[in-house]
């Protein structure tokens, strides 16, 4: 999401849009995030949290794919709306999956650690996208990386739990 927050307006100007139209398009992320958060939350109650987190990451990756194919503002808006629909859902689903995996006893520590580390990844992605753009004059490589990271996250979340974490760190286990 760091790419979208920091580079989307510049990306849309490269597509021929004005900066103000890019900003209006970026506002769609908030609306899509609200709808996505509510929708994914309702579906998670019915279909399970982990499968919905996998779906959210797949959708995010596909949104970056749509941005890659964008030849103008309408397609870029579609891409950012797709990405935005997964934005808030990933935050809440990550916490609930951590709770399901490790229990509630150490959830504050686990969740706090996750959200202390995540901004480093997001900010390094923003920096890397800027470096890529400055070197190539295009955001394409950054978008491919973002697409790949979304699909990698989905793959990691789709893998069955082996219980290794509980064996290595029993103090974080559900029973502990």
C-alpha cells in the first residue's frame, strides 16, 4: 500500500491525467477500503479468517496487475479500487489469524511486533519504487514487485500450519 499512498498520483500523471484527477482517484481507496473491510469481515465470519486473508492478498496482487495494464486513468482507478478493497481487511484479518494461530495470551506482543515491523517494509517499498522510477522512468518494475509480493503473501498464508512456531516458542502457544 505504500506505493499507492506515495506514488499513485505521480503514476496517474504519467498516464496523462492531471494531479487533481489522480488525487480524486486516490480518494477511492478509502471508500473501497471501507467496503472491503466490512465485506471481508462478514465473509470471514462465514468462510474462515485465513482463507479470506489469502483472498485479500490475491486481490491486492491482482490490483497491481490491473495498474500494470492501465493505459489511462479509468483503468488506474479500477486497479486502485481493487487494491483499496483489500487495504483495511488485511489489517483486521492479520490480527484475527494471529489470534487463531497463537491464542490470546501474547496477542498484544505479537500484533504489536507485526505492526512495528510492517512500516519498515512499506517505507522501503516506497523508497524502492522511487529509485526504480528514477532509474528507469517507469513504475512497471515496482508494480511487478508489488504484484509478486501480494501473491507471495497469499501463498504464505495459504500454506498449512505445521506447528513449528508452537514447538519453537511454546510460550506463545494457545495453551500457554
